[in-house]
C-alpha cells in the first residue's frame, strides 16, 4: 500500500504538471458566450438558481419566438460553482481553469477509493487510477471551462459510490446502525448533487447495480432503490422546468447506444482522433450490437470457471461505461457530435476493465507478464504523449479549431468555427474559403451560410452575399434576425433602400434589442 500511495501521488503530480498550463489559457469556444459574456452570472442570485441551462447560455435569445428549445436542463449547482468563481475572482479565466484542475484532482482521488472497493485484486488499483487520471479523453473536460458540469457531476457520483461501499461494509461488519445509515444518506445526497450539476449520470443506479452484482455488495437493493427514487424525483422536476425531448429521440438513442459505446471504446483504446467536432457515424450501430452481445455471451460462458470472478469485474466495468453513456447518446444524436467530454466518468469503467483484465491474465498466466507489461508501457507512453499534445490544442480558439479541421475534415462546423475565428480578426480572405467549405459539407448550416454572406459583403460582392443571406433565412424558417439585418445591408448597397428597410424591420421584429439593426434604421429608414 505504501508503494501504491506513492504511485497515486506521482499520478496526481503528473496530472497537475500537465494541466497547469491551462491556467494561463483564455476562454475558448462556448466559454465566451456561456461565461465571459453571460450577464446571469453577475445578476440576481435567485434568478440564476431558478434558471434553466439554456437561460444561462443565452438569456437574450431564449425570449425570441421560434427559438425555444424542445427540452432543457436544470443545473443549479453548476451555476453556483461558476457564480462562486465570479464572486471571488471576477471573470478571470485563470481562476476558472484552476478550479477545473482542482476538480480533476478531486475526481482522481475519489476514483482511487472507488477502485479499491471495486477491483478484485489490489494490484490493479493503481494502474486503473493512472489510466483514469492521464487518459487523453479526459482533456476536454478539464481544459474546457464550460465542461465543468462533467467534472462536478462525476465527483459527486464517485463520492456517492464511495459512500455506498462504506454503507455496505458497515452492514457486512454489523456496524452500529446510526453511523451505518449516515453513509446511506450521504450516498443518496451525493447522487442528487451529481444530477443537479449535470444530468449525464442519471443512469448511475443501473451502472452501480452491475458493480454490486459483480462484487456481492450487501445492502445493494436499499442503495439502488434510494437512488432510483431520487432520480425519478429529479427527472420530474427537470421535465417540469425544461420540457421533454420530442420526436422519439429516446427510442432512437437506445438503438444507437451500443454503436456509440463501441465508438468510445475504440477511441479509448486508440485516441488518435480527439476533436471537438468528431462526427457521429451510424455505421457503428450494427457492430456495436454485435460487440455487446459477444461480450455478454463471453461473460456467461465463464460462469463457474476459474475466470468467473475476474469476468464479473470485467463485465461490470463495461456495463458501467455502456450505461453511463446512455443519456449522452441523446445529445450525440441531436448534435451529431461524439464529444470527448461525454466519456469523462464512463472512462472509469474502461480503466477498471483494462486493469482488471491485465492483472488477472498476468496472475493466471505468468509467462505473459513481460510481453503484457511491455505492451502496456508502450500504450501508456502513447496516451501520455497524446494527452500532453491535446492540452496544448486548447490554448486558444485558433489552435482548437485548426486542430478540429485536421482531425475531422468532413465536419462542417469545424470549418465554420475556424472561419469565424479568422473573421473576428478581420481576415476575410482566409475566412471565406472555410465558410464555403462548411456550406459545401452541410448546406443547412445556417451560421455558415450567414457568415459566408458576411464574407462576401466585406469583399463588396453584394449579390452573392444576398443569395447566401436568403438561403440562411430559408434554412432558419425566416427567424435568423442577423441574416435579415445582413440582407438589408446587402440590399441597400445594391441601391434598393425600401427593401433594405423592410429587411431590417423584420430583424427588429424578431429581436427588438438588436442594436445594429436599430442604428441602421435610425440612419437610413426615416
């Protein structure tokens, strides 16, 4: 145990050293809108506590007709986390990033205590913890301030599992009823706290059921029952606040889940295509079902043999990963993106599976110790190198979006985001071909259509600009107020002042607070 604790300390120091440079990074991607320019973080506290997640992200647009989301999220503890940073340090990105690094270290420690109880052999605890701590798939959740919900939700979920193990140990050892049930209460409260940070791990009761079955945990029915009741109450509140996703997305997510699971398993083993814009590929659905059924049959085939106990732990790790990915599959289908941050806590199951499998094989087949050790060292060195490189990708928007274009060249949004970064720097000659490529890849990309029109405006090609603004309006159901305003600018430059004023009036009808349109009307439409 002494060497194990030393190894844990080394892993935490390595994690801190790798992610320390993120403290100097600026806000990137959605951080600007969700945090730096979000008035709700400095507004009335109670208003923020009762606001939904979309309210936090864009308090102006939520009021516009036609733009209300089909469903929403309620994350008051995540809001309090950001609000506390702002109250203490203002809008400093340094404080926000440092907070994320500290949360990452806390999650590593919590996982370490979970692994002690979960794994069948103590020799696998440290390797599992190192995999969880330093795997490249974790970079997005730590380096991206807006992904803090995954860190907080994971921390409270791991704490709830630790408390559940302590409760079970008390039952097994016939501990006093009072202290024993304090662990039970703490476990349930921690699970609720996880949901109030982000609902991603609402499947934790089912994930823990697999762990409890594999490890023969006492009192598991009471724990799982309490968690299920808490999840039911939370979901009622969430649906009352944010509504329910329509269109049968839940059923589609269940069908797609094994394919998404297989995709993340592939990424975890070979993390070469990390990207903020990794596209969802439905071709994984059938192989995913085949893989899940094959693994299940393999686990059943080992029952009663010398591998049965190890197979149970192996299966519980994969089950944990599969179940906890479930809610995120809904977002994957809606957004079309297989984001790294969705795998933050599911990766704990991968770490358990890999470490337990290696420890068992080495124990049962000692002649494989050297080749397996060498293979693991090569894989670990590869992952560590990718982690270090990937952290640097988040140093600014230009680096982040350039990487996304290289890693996912078929992503329309990757090209759009890089083009937008250039447009903000007034580098229109570099932005225009990226917007054009984004539209070529996805002709329904409204933001790319609108900004391609803006690029043509700046090139004084007004007819081409007007054409793309009209296409953007058609794709948005005539509700994109910026496209209406931009169409007005293009039209007045083509000499039709009356039509231009009508277009700008339409923009103000949709968003009466649009200052650019109001200034245009004041100057040109008296």
